[in-house]
C-alpha cells in the first residue's frame, strides 16, 4: 500500500514537438475565433514555501580524492621504474618529439621559449590565488598555497635524495644536460605549480583552474622540447606536486557541491513535486530546519525568447466561398499587434533558518527503519510531503558516494565471476539504470514503489518514488508467517519470469507494508537481461535470508512450494558466503553453519542437487598474497641468474645421475602406496596402490600440489567398498602422517647439523624475529575468539582423523608400515633431489641437502598453483643458492628434479589411469 495522489487527467495543448522540444521559428496555425479575445499575459509562478530538515552543509572528504591519490602514487612508482629500466625507450621518445617539432618551433616561435615559460610560470600562481581571493574563498587560497609548498618541498627532498643516495641507474635515467651542466631532471617549479592547482580544486570546478592547467602543460611540453627536462622527469615532477595537493584536499575536505537547501527543493519541483516538507530520513548528525522559498515552476520548462518569423496564419472553418471575403476583410483591417508575454523574472529563491520547528517530532514522523537500515552509506534518503499531504520517498544519488560504491565493489568485480553488481562512476548513468530497473519491475507485476519523477541538481540526481506505508523489515516482524514467505517467493518469481535479477536481496531490500504484502526495494544493482547465474544467486539469497530469519526446515518448505525441482537443485551449489549480501552473512554468522545445513537439506530433498559449492571466485586474497611473494622471489632469482653458468653446467652434466634421480623418483610412488595400504581399513594390494599413485601424477597437472593425489586415493578406496566418510578420514590420516613425518625429519636433520656443514646459523635479528613471532602466536592463542577460530579450522580434520588414528595405533604393524612408507617417500624425494645436484658435479652434505629440500619444497607448495608449477622451482633454486650453490647450477638442478619427479611420470601415469579405469579400480 502506498500514499498516492488522486488521479488527474488534464488536457494539455500540444505546444511542443512529440519529443518535448519547443517548435521554434515555425508559423503556428491559430483559430481566428480565438483572436477576438486578448490572450492573457503570462504570470510568474506562485512563490512556494517548503520546510526543509537536513544536515547542514559541510566540507567533504571525498573518496574520489583518495582514489586519485592512490592512482598518482602508483603512477609515480611506475614512472620511476620506467626511468630506471627503460631509459633507452624514454630517451628515444623524447628525441623523436624534439626532432619532429624542432624545425617548426624555430620558424613559428618569435619570443624565446624561456621568456614564455617564465611568463606563464609567474602568471599561473597569481591568477589562481587572486581568483580565490576575489571570490572570498580564503580557505581555498590557503589550501592552494599549502599544497604548492608541499609540492616544492617534496620535489626538493626527492631531488636531493636522488643526488645523495639514489641508485645510479635511476639517476642516469633522469639526468639532463643543460648549458653544459648535468643535473637530475626533477623540476621544483613544475611540482609547485601542480600542487598549487591541485589544492585549488578540480579542473572542472572553475574555468580558471581549467585554463591554468592547460598553461602548465604547455610550459611542461616546451621544457621537454628544448631539452630542459626529460619526459619521465617532467611527469614525475607533476606527480610529485599532485601528491601533496590531493593529500591536502582529502585531509581538509572540499566544498560540498551536492544538492542541498534551495537546489534540493528546486530539483524536487522540476521532478513534479510541490513539496511542503522535506525531511532527511537516514542518519543526519546535527539536523537543522530551514524555510525555503522559491518561484521555480513545477516540471521541466523552457523559457524561449524569440520573435516569430511570420505572422500567425488563420484557420477558417467556413466554406471556400466565404473564405475569400473573410481574407479580404482581414487584409483591409489595420494590423493588430499581438501583446508580448512578459518574461518571467529570475528566480529569487531564499532560505532562512526555522526556529519554531519541533525537530524531534518531525524527524520521528519521517523515520522508517525498514527503508534506511542497511542503506546508510549508499545514498541520501528524504521523506517528502507535497501540498496535498501525500508522502513520497526521495533517494539522492551523489557523485562522491557513487565513487565510493564503485571502489567498494571493484574488488568483488575482479574476484567474483559475473556476480558483483555493476556500478558506474557516472551518477547519472547509475540513476538512469535504477529508474529503468524500477520501471521494468513494476511492468513485470513486482510489488515495488512506483517511480514518480527524476531530476538532476549540481552533482546529485534525485529519484522520487511512492512511499510504502508502514514498511517493516522482515527481521523486525514478530513472526515471519508462511504467507509472507510465499509472497516473497512469488515476487522474486515474477521478476525472474520477466528476465530481471535483483542481485542484492537482503533484509534492507525486502519489506512488508501495513497489509502484510511483501515489497522489493533497491533495484539499482539489478539486471534487465539477466543471466541464469544471476537468477540462481537471487534464489540462493532469498533462501539464505528466510533461513536466517526462521529456520532451515521452514525455509526449505517455503521454497519447495514455489520452485520446481530443477530450481531447487540449482540453489545448492550457489549457497556460499561470497554471493550473499553483508547483512545476510552477518545474520547467518549468529546461527552457526546454516549454509551447510541448507545444502544438506536440499540434497535430501532433491537427490540430483550437487552439494559442493560452485566455483564463482577467480581468486582469493591468499592467492594474491602468495602470487606477489612468488613474483618477488622469481624477480630476485632472475636478477641473479647467470646464463653462462647454466650453459657450462648442462654441458658437463653426468647422464647416469639423471637416471639415478629417475629411479629415486619412482621409489616415491612405492612409499606412498605402502602408506595407503597401511592405513586402509580394507586389504589393498601393494602394486595396485603404487599404480594408483602413479596415475595421480596426471591429475596433479591440473590440481594444486597434494590435492590431485588425495582425490585419486579417495576414489580408489570408494571403488574398493570403503564408505565415503571412512575413506575421507583415511586420506586425511595419510596426509597428516606425511606432514608430521616431514616436520620430524626436518627437526632431526636440523638438530644433527653441525658447523661442518655449509649452512650457518641465522643472524641475531632473524633469531629475534623468530622468537617474536612464536611469542605473538602463543599470546594470540590466549584470546578466546582466536582459539575458537583456530579450532573451527582444525576441528573437521581432527574429528575425521582421530578415530582412524586410534585404530592405527592399536595395530603396531600397520603403524610401522605406514611410517616406513612415509619415510621411504620423503627420503626418495631427497635422494632424487641430491642426484639431480650431483649430476652437475656439485655436492652438499646429506643434512644440508635434506634441510634445503624439505624447507624449499614446503614453502613452494604453499602457493596454490597446479602441481606447484613455478613456486616449487623458484623455492628449490633459492634454497640451493642460499646453501652456496651457484645460481646457474641451482636452477638447472631444480629443473632436472622437477623433470624426473613431475613431468616424466605423466605419460606413464596416463597409461596407468586408463588401465585402472578399464578394470574398474578408478
């Protein structure tokens, strides 16, 4: 139920073209009978008075300035790298520009270039400061001066730091020779001008700022052309000035150019709302009341001042025989001059404080927790009453908040495949998309507030919609009945049948009115031509929302009454936290493992449903961190690589040690097979188990290290009749024992390592850092929430492994066989690694070799790449280099080791996989 005005159907004359553009310069055809009456003079619009309750204007710290600051910092780092490592390229580009324009400049320019640069350099600061002072913008002038001083200081410090401590490769890339003197090409003048103009405001904020920026770029271009500064030095100088300028703007804030006060009321009138009261609904600290008076007409109007090109032609309804005398009579009569309509006066709006207003009562009447909760940071929300007493809701989209929303969803758009809401940097595009979605949802029969009007003012766009009377969030209901759940699923189904997807269904966008009807709000993130994936996400969001508010059984029952079996089956893979809105995730966090319970219930209800979550993320934060670490290690390794050493090492390699490394590699599969035989609850043949591990080498090519082998082992146990739960526990026990044996072996070898080895004890700082890290971990474990988090991570593995571990311990023979197979596995890998090193004529003691292999292979396997390709090679090479092996030999050893332990077994493993599948073992 909404508050809507009574229907009106006034007849309007067609004074405009079909698209609403006034017909200018076209002879209008008028009725002669109407000429007998003198047309009334146009009168000014009546003066309206509006009560406005809003937060006072204040200076803003805009997310756009922070984003620009980050981009400038990244650009500065990029230019420094470019100047250091692409010196030849940047120098060639600069010379090409100079050679192309040198002749033209000598022919066209009359005055010396230095005189032009000096004139512009002196004029720009004076014009900018005087412009601010004449506008009485004292604060802007002060911030511009502060930013200019900051730019000069930063450039001066950078110049002297490079001169004193900078690397020679960077200094040579920025060095320029002028008048026979070599100096580093960073200009404090350019940095000062850039800081001054950045601190004075945005380029679009004033024509003065726009044209002075153009002048500065002209000066920079002339300086580059006359070889006074290098191209990277010029760009770095400008960026050094921009940094403090943006920092000053973000620290002190900028003037609020959003729609406030008079501009807000006038925009509402353009949207067709004759507002009597406008009250802020969302959080507005220090709200105050004002009275706004304006003469702005309702609706969009055009004031056209023109003189008709011809006199109006008469339209006579009489017969043709009487038309001619009438025309003669009209021509004989003296011409009558049409009265000119007075031009409406300029708008004289005014705003004055209202002191006799009960703010608490007004704000209480306008407040609506269901419409504002969960949407505080998105947009500004207002309650508006027109002169007829009808209430409507106004959503104000601001440019600064639109940028903040774009930044907040940028990570999700990169990380999640096709699920994150699309956000445009343009607030107008966002408003038009929201309007389109609202209109399409209404056309599809979805219960959503009707769009009444739109208007643009300053850097804001207003959307006026009907008010949902008595709106309450689902979480605020005393009891969410089955009728409400059925109505919610019906509304979502209506949208999906029309091809619409909401993509943000949570407690803030689903409300219930006075009559108990469900309304869907917040369509600004939706899709008009939605994909199946987006609609499945909607279903998962609704199911998770209803389960968090009721219970799993009622949520599943309500969904099964409204959805088909295929739709229910499609929800299970999408039930994961990454696709749920933040409010739903928070509500489910208080209910424990609701998602897993929902997946299990869906599998029980629809056996065709897949319980495993679908892969909708491209990468995780852990992947990004590990990739950065891996790239840094690879960069360090390549920087130290010696091609001549690699060539000499390969030329003198011993082929027999290559074969020995291959034999030790094959022994690892025997060790893994013995471990699986020992821990299996059923009797397994040793040869078959070894062949299964050889077949797993094919799967390791596309799965992270350790994951492919575990999957093959689980499949093998399942085919041998082992229940899935026991099979998972067995595979987990094998991996836990391998991890424990590796750690114990590493500790034993480290303890037995003496001073005779080539490894040295860590430095005092390394020992101190290790002690601090151990103390930090031990301290954090005393925090209950940290202990709970750690236990939550290890509890599933513990509950799986513990019963199997008790069973194995009670069988000493199996325990000895399992530990022995695991030791054979680890020692064979170490010997294969050693044989790869011995093939190139270098040796290390067994203790150093074991520590190097175990530590490097563990570190390399942490990065989740298929088969550990890349990180393992880098870690092994770095470990050998740290042990004193030349970098060329170390890289060759790592490549040979990976060749015999990873790549060569793949063809044989593929044949084993085919044979095992034919015999039904896999």
